[in-house]
């Protein structure tokens, strides 16, 4: 491999990683559990009220994903900045 292919590979990996965390934040943190019951039917049974599902979703998945995105660096930005990076 020459030097240019190393640069292109590192750029591609950085872009993929950035986009991945933008998607994670959009779905898990900014989505506020709108589709949690459909994604996790065994965990959130259909008979639970939507308010309870959203509360559990925020306390488990959203908090965990936010902390991971924060550790990756992209979670330290505002929502507007993350949305701009994901475009």
C-alpha cells in the first residue's frame, strides 16, 4: 500500500464512525423511545402504557447510548451540531 491509500482508508473509517454515532444519537437519544415497543417487544410488553415504555427506554437504552457516544466524542456536541455532522 502506498501512502495515499492509507490516507483514504483512514478518512473512510473516520467518516463511517462519525456517521454511525450520528445515527445512534438520532435513534436512541433524540428519538425519545417512539419505537421502543416495536423494537423490543419481549422487554416492553404491549400492555404497558406508552409513558412507562418511554421512561424505561430513557433510563436504560438512551442513557447507555448517550454515555457511549459521549465517550466516542460525538456526544459532547449539541443536537444541532450532531445533525449537521450527519448530513
